[in-house]
C-alpha cells in the first residue's frame, strides 16, 4: 500500500464531527503586520498568484489548490495535534508565507517560526461521505489561498473508531510531493508529542533558499555567454523542430482554440504490481526504465491514434535536489521541460524505450534552465507569444514506494487530490505504488472528449499489456477511424468507488 493520487470526491472517509485548526489571534496579528522581505518568488509562484488573483477578481471560485487526506485509528488528542501542527508549520517556511499584491507587484511575507500557534475549533457533525467532500471543497476554496496567512486549511473528522486528517494548500506553497510528505510528517510529530519524546531537529533547508537559487540561476542563464547558453538553445531547437508550439494533447478533444470545459477526473489501473515489475524489467533490459517505457508506450499510442511521427510532451520534474536539505521540505519544487523523440510504424517498443531514455536525459538537462528563461528564449527564437502562454499538456511520474512515510498508517492510507476547475488538456499523472502502475488525469467533461479519451487510455493500457505478455511490441499503423469506434473503450464505473479498487477499468465523475 501507499498514498495514491485520486479525485477528492472519491475519498470517502467515515463521517463524523468536524475539528478545524485556525491561527490564534496573536498569530493572525503578527502575520498581518509582518513586513515584506526582499527574497524572490519563483516564476511559477508569480504566474500562479497572478492568475489566481485575476480569477477571483472575475468571480470564479478558487480551485488552484492541492490536498491530501488520511485515516487513523484511535481517539484524536486535539491538544497534541495542535502542538504537532504548530511544529510542522514552524519547520517549513513555505507554509509560513503569504503574498501581498501592491503597485510594486507581488511581495512575499514570512512569519517567524516562534510566532506560529494554532487552535482547534469544533464544528458540526457530517453525516455522509458527500458531506465530507462538500466540507473540504468549501474550506479549500475559501482558505487555501496564499494571499493571506495561512495559505492552507487543516482539519480532522473524528468518529467512534478513529479520525481522518486532511490538509489543502494553495499551489503557490505546495506540490504533489509536498502533499505526499505532509500528513505523514504531521502524524509523526503527533506521535512524538503523545509519547513525550524529544522532537527531531528542524530541517536546515527551505523553499526560500530554493527560490534564491532559482533566481540566481535564471539571471545567469540569461547571459548569452553563460555555461547554460547551449541548454537554452536546446530549448529553442526542440520547439522549432515541433512547430514552435506548446505540447498539447495528441488527439483532438473537440474543443475550439481557447475553449475549456469543466474537469472530469479519470483514474485507471494500467498494470498490476507483478506486471509492473515485469514491465520495468523489460524496459531495463532495453536500456531504459519504467518512465522511459511509459513514454515509449505513449509514443506508440500517439502514432496509432493520431498519426504522430514524433512524441512531443512536457515533463514535470522534481527540483528538490537543487538545494541542500530540501528533500522533505514543503513548497513548489518543480520544473518543466520538453520530451521529444521520433516514432515510426513497425518500430519495436524496446527500440523506442532506448530513444525515450535518451530524450529524457536531454529533458533533465533542459530542466536546469529556469522556465522563465526558457520561455523568454522561445519568444526570442520566433515562437509566437500566444503559443508560449498556452498551458502545455503535462506528464508527471511519481513512485510512491520510496517516500519516507512509506509503511506508516498515515502514509499508506493516504490520498492526494487537486482542485477541479476547467481544462482544455488531459495532463497525465502516472504513478507507481506497491499495488499497481496507474494513471490519473483531469480531462474536459464533454461527450467528445470523454469518448476519445476512453479509447486513448484503453489503447495505452493495451500497449502496456502487450509488452508485458510478449516482451516487445511493434508500432502499429495509423488508423484515423479508431477514435470514432466504440470498440475498446473502458467501462465507466459508478462515481464514488473506493480508490484503487477498479483494476483494469477507468472511472470518472463529472465535476460540478
């Protein structure tokens, strides 16, 4: 078992009495009066904060948050959990940060660790799992906003047999790995408090250190004579070779340019644990790894269903290694870089794996250039500004078996989820845990997109199964009629099925 990425509405903890944690008045006063510091904010943070501010000004509900939840046995000790939350927030400067908007742009405000104090407030009882979902959605939309402190919402739901914990953070101060770490760390501190044992030392690294390094690297990379100049040119070359456009989803999802639709979450088991192990072995024997194999399989599907002669996508990369002692820090430690390699009919999967591995090595090198520097270079290289600002279709890969909380109840029973707004893409979160290899996606909730994506995801699963069964597979011919057929689509189970129980099927619910 391990934490899984799923949709918030698919997490169905036992209903019960609500307990919320909020800053005490003294902490609120301190946070509100703390002066802006001179530290930089990252490009991703600034872009996110500006977009969120504009969306809320236009009357749209806040959905740019990430959250996690878990279930624990035993009676909740509210006082001990308050102490654990205080220590957790004190450890991580990203969680002690809020952002002000003024005439000089966005400024960062960080409160001192010693000023952090939260208190519990008991709320009403929740009778159903749907009530729990509504409660989380309401709190996160109203409180997980980093324009003030705290930019997160934390709470519990206690019942006769135990309690659930949850946290939701503005994306400006969190990422997927942070969410996978958060509740396990809070519970670890909580157990230390209950045992009256000495606490672990606070980590030396933090997101502020990372932001300073990111800013310094961006400034250096902008110099045409810097050591990163060749890497910047590689960005230009890759995009020029792929039409000077942002990677989009490879098949037409039926939306007009600039059109979006409400999100429809999708989750699908791709391979069982045993089959995923065998898939990894095949990929390693071919000179790659599981991630390279996933990209090779996607390239096959893109050729067979969309006639693509090259795979072109955008990878999400973890950047915690850029700064010392940030392995378990909270914050938005991500970079983005393109993945591109050729694909042709009859190419063996094992050959594509090696090509994908080579492409991913180039991707990791390109990710050393901060995204703001790369985007500026793309415009300078002739890419239209309208294309540069398009949201790319992303792929993230996380192996949840190797996180420090693995093996603990808080981690193994955990779920991760994101807010559900509107989208034109179908970005993929491909994940491995001890039970399976699976994907999650936030897709446009339209009949055309639903139909075509069911076919696409089913073909991807079939490609992986073929490789496991035969040790290899060749790229098939392009079939333009395949997306119009009804054969091979995945059945759609009832909304609300417990996460992880639908091996071999896709499941989805429509977002309101």
